[in-house]
C-alpha cells in the first residue's frame, strides 16, 4: 500500500508524536499532578492531558474529517462512521512515567476501515522514535527494521508475558522459551517484537486499541502479526475498544504459542 496521503499522514504523525513526547517529557521526573480513574484505578497525570490536548488540536486541525479515539478523551461514537480515525495514547506506560522509569511513549496511529495503516511511537526518555506505514516499512531512529524472515530464528524464544498468563502455561511447549521482562508500556513491548529484541509478547485481556494500533503497523511491516485467541488479526475502531487475550509474534510462532495456553484458550 502506497499513496500520497499515507506519506503525508506519516509525516504529520511522526512530527506530532515527537512534539507531544517533548511536552510529556517536560513533566518527567518532576512529580506531575496525578489522579486515578476507573475501577482499575489507572493513573492519569497532567502530562497525559497536556500531550492529549496537543495531539487532538494538532491532528484534527490538519485532518478535520478524521475520527478520534484517545485514552484521555471522551469517546465520540461518530468515529465509527469515519473512514479514517486517529487512535492515540498520549502516554502509554503512565505508571512507569510517574515512577521515573524511561519505559513510556506517545503512541499515535491512523486506522483506515478497521486496519492500522500509519503509526508512530515517540519515546523521548530513551531518545527513540519508531514509525511505520503500510507498504513502506518500519523504522527505529531512521534505521529500517529487517523482516522477521530475514533474521536468524530466535531460539530460545524470548517471550514477554504477565504473571497471570505465565501461571497457566504448560510446562513443555515443545520448543525452548526464555521469559523476558516486559515493562510499563505495552506499545513499546510490541515494538520490540518488530525490532527483533523480543520474540513474542502475550497480552492479557483488557488491553485497548490505543495501546495497540501504532505498534501493530510496526509488526505488519516486519512480517509479524497481532492476533486474538482465534488466530485472527486484530481490527480497530470498534464500538468497544478493549480486547481479550492477544499475541504479537512472527507468523510461524503464533500457532505453537497458542498451544501453550489450553486453559486460557479452551483447547
């Protein structure tokens, strides 16, 4: 997939993500005002809100016909009727951000008819910027990421997963697995699969589209996939933005990984 609008929108997203990252980073390590929301008591900081305001004002001013879905904005159901939608997490990994850890990022994506086609992750505390667009490759700090098929097979497979899933895995999956640490930012964990730093990431239920959409483009452009418990690729801009059990991995590793969790997946 390649077109002028994708190239223009990628440039828009990368610039906006980078600037939003700078805004968020200006609060980093300075004890920003913080509060909690929802049943799970998810933290929100003034840095999240400042980043969100900038992204909303900047992106919708540039593309007023696009829909909008953000973790920190009131959901507008009119997005469901839009061909293209911005899906944004102004800070993915807020707990880490508040705690002074560098594992957080600004995640911005464009979804077209349910498919994530353009994505950018800005990780200013680590000095990194990731971006990708469908048909045009994926990049980390201007270096193009290689395709999974062009890399030596990762054995043992470096696998990041939450404790709740690890406790339910079968003991012998049939191939060597090395559990790898994760981190507060789900988007960055998935991006590390695209870069080859991790072999796979298992995602517990209740992740949301804003955690996933930008990183999904990185996966698609490097021969990886993000699939649900039925081995179906994730779609976006749904009425309910939350998801169940997910796997991010190279295509050849998805089926064996699924077989490791019969209790979770019911087989």
